[in-house]
C-alpha cells in the first residue's frame, strides 16, 4: 500500500522560499499525477499544483508565479518550492497521489506538515 | 474561473440519511470527488468520479451527480461519520483543481 510523507522545515521567515519534499513508499511513481495541497488553519483546502511522473506540470494560477513542482523518480520523491512566503502561506501542506482514473482525485494523502511563516 | 459551493454545516440523526451537496457549473462537464476529514487528520477519499467508492470505504457512502450538482449521501449515519466533507473537481477552461469550501457534518 502506497504511503506518502512530507518533509521540510516547520517554520520559514517572511519572504523566504519554502522547500518541501514528498517521499513515496511502497509504490512506483509511474503513470500517476502527484500533487501538493494546503490548508490554512481552520480553513478549507487549496490545490497548489500537480506533476505527472514524466515531469509535466499544472499550477494554480493564483500562485503560478511563485510555485515550482519537480519530480525525481529515481528517489521516489517530488518536491514543492514556494517563493516569497508571507503569513498568508501559513498552512498544513499535504502531498497526495492522483488515482489512475482521475488525476484530480487524490488518494492517498500524506499526514501533512504544518509550516508557519515568521516575520 | 469556476467555483464549487457547499453548505457550511449539516446535521443528521444517528442511523438516518443525509445528503451533502456540491454545486458548480463545471460539474456539468467534469466529475466530482468527495473527501472526509476528521480533526487533526489528513483528508481521505470516500467517493471518486461522482459515484465510485474506493476499497475500504463503507457501503453507506454513495455519490451521484446531476446537472451542475454532485451529491454525497450517507445512508444510516454513524457517530464516526462526524467530520468535514469536501468536494473537488476541475475547472472548465484550465487545468485547475477546485475544492468546495467544505461541509461540517454533525451526527446527533
């Protein structure tokens, strides 16, 4: 059964770049989309972007200039970079896999990583 | 771009049936998925592609769609079904993923 695990800093300074990695265990990354989703405290879910295992990407237009997602299938990992962090970016960041029949149906999800932005 | 609209709250008596609604123009074209999220946990997929129930999801969860609406029905709600429920789909014109605002379900 596939497992996803987010890793990275729990706190970044304002205007810094956030870098997170999602490690995929017990499954190949092939033939799937891999995504980043976040949830601000007490709020709903926001899709950040997705990457196919071959490297093609889709990004949320609202964040497109700040977001980069990359994949390293040799390490079974994909990564998120989010520039110019502000307090509005404080959130739990999740990585997730798109199911085979729908790239925007996410299963499973990682446990999530809380990232706080300090001024 | 499109958006998905959910009622923020819903309630159901133990053992009864509840339907949670998700509305969006894009749902006429693209399928909806549903997620359950309990406090302090990551969301889990309970319905994909409007009406497919992943392995391990109890049969009391079902999904349907009609027009610009998608619907999650819990038949015989249990105490453990108390959670936030989110729908998601994709935008009509861009490769953009949308989430509804979520419905907080209380089981009375």
